[in-house]
């Protein structure tokens, strides 16, 4: 996992300088880079398209922006960091005194060395973000203000990657691609999703896995609007965000609270003995709130490390590649893989010999266990699977009720099915 962690961190570093927003060339450049790792189907949705209760906005692009003092020195420079410009700023070219400029400057007084991340997507505005210590050092006087941006009819861009499964039923994995230079929120989520897709492609999963790379809120809403007629295929889902910080893992349950993905991830986290926290659903956060809106009510939870707004670096320049670690991303990826391994094998079975306990010895099932260090555990797993294979209990039910590891239960079910004693 160390090597995978390093590769994910390298992807974060590649994506970090790009200026992303909810639309524009920064999103396309991001998807182009991700497309070097997994093939993507890119979708372009025109400005003005009605998507549920929303409308696709104009596309925003920016080439340059700065505040320069009387000597021409750039005291705030977009070229140094995409965070320096208020997202979706309208174009401006003017000279004004510092007293007038202050109304358009955003800082973090409590963290004077950090630059905040701010946006104004749906209200025409312009502005700059800078460190409080930079602002404090600016003398009164005239400043040249320049934002070379465009707001024009264009497209909203999102992408999908599909890992085919044995069945058409889908698991969606969603991550937002709209934030500029913020490593944990959400370049780490993009990296984990991408390497998870690569790992699943090396297998033959039971479910079809659909990875969605979309701008936050409006992107997920657009995907839902364009896929409403086939939404019944989505059986499970996971939103990945804040996947690389040093905090413990946090799972936010779906709106249902008892969806299969909720139970699976709770089980995996508990069985792994990793430090973790499970929270109830709230209609605020990332795009799980769109997938879990009452009209869709999908079984989609959210996996992160420290949740949004739960760490001081959130939405600031301190959320840089140094803030996320290869080890944390590798750990998040491992949990996803463990959870989907359970999800893929979690079936309900029917006992084909339900009257009394079938003779396992003459079928070679006990003999097949000889020499194993966990022979007794494996025998108990077979007995539990036989007893609860009534068409109503899943293998996860068996694992939880028996206290046995899911893998042991799944292996027992495979052996019993191979002997013709149970069927899915």
C-alpha cells in the first residue's frame, strides 16, 4: 500500500496547481489528467439546461488576475495560487484606493499566514483572497486591480468511469472536482476514487461500479437529472471526500441509516479495529445529500477522514499537498476495497437440506478443513450459514450474529454452495 499511497500523492501534486471551479477549462484539465489513469467518458451539458430545480450556469474561465501597487509589483497574484481569486469573479480592470479595494478582499484574521478559499457562483461579484499579514503590510495608496476572466455560455463538464460487473445493478462512487488548490478537499478523494477504480478493474466484480467525477452540488444534480430513468439500477453508493488528512476515518450514513452500504462499512470499520467514527445523516455536507434527497433516497453514504470544516486547514491554503499523506490515502483506499469486497459477496442463500443438519463429513467438507489453524472457526461458519440460509438472512447477517469474520463466512458459503447444500 505504501507504493499506491505514493502514486496517489503524486496525482494530488499534479492536480494541485489547476484552477478548478464548477465549470471551465480547469475541470477539463483535471479530467484529462485523471483520464491518464482510468478511461473517462466526459459529458458536456450546455449553459441554460434545466437540471431538476437548477439551471446549468454560464461557464467561467480565468487567465490572469492580480493586485499591483504603485510600483507595478503584484502584491496579490493569481499566478502564485488559484486561491487568490474569488471563484467565479466577473472581469475587472480598474485603479482604486486601498480603502475602496478592502471591500473586495478576503482574509483569515485568526490564521494570518493562510489564504482563504471563497466563491460567488450565483451572484455576480469579484474579489481577491490573501493572507491577513499581506493585507496588514499594504500601505494606503492607489492599486491596479485586474481580473482577466470570462463568464459566457458554455458547458458544465463531468465524467464517468464504469467498471463492468457480473450484473447490471450498480454501485456509484462519487467525488467532487470543483475545488481549486485544496489537497484534502478534494484532490485526495479524486485520487482514492481513481486508484479504487483501477483496483476493481483488475477483478471481475459482482456489481457494476460507476465512478462519477463532477462539480459539487450542481454536478451531482446534473448527473441525477440526466440519469433519472435508470436510477433504479443504483443499489449502493459512496461519496469520497477529505480522504487524505491524518485524522481518523469517519463514515456518514445514508439518509436511510440501514442501507446495506451503511451496514457493510460499519462492519468493516469495526472488524478492522481502525480508529473511526460513524455519524448519522444530515442534509448538509457533500453530494450524499443530493443522492439521498427524498425523491431518490439512494443508499449512498460518505467516507472521509476528518469531516468537512472539522480541521483548521479546511478551505484554506494550508490544505496543501503537505497536509495529506500517502499513508492516509492508502488507508482510505484499503477501507473502500475491504467494504466493496464484502458488498460484492453479501448474498442471501437458501438451505437445500433444511431438515436437520446435513452430514458434512461424507461430503468432504470437514476433511477439506484439516490442518487449518482456524478449523473450528471454519466449521462454525458452515453451521451458521446452513442455519441462517433461509432466504431472509444475508452473509453479513450471519457474520454479525455469529461474531465470525465475514471472509470466513463467505468462504464457508462458497464451500456449501459447491457441495450443493445451499443456493443463492
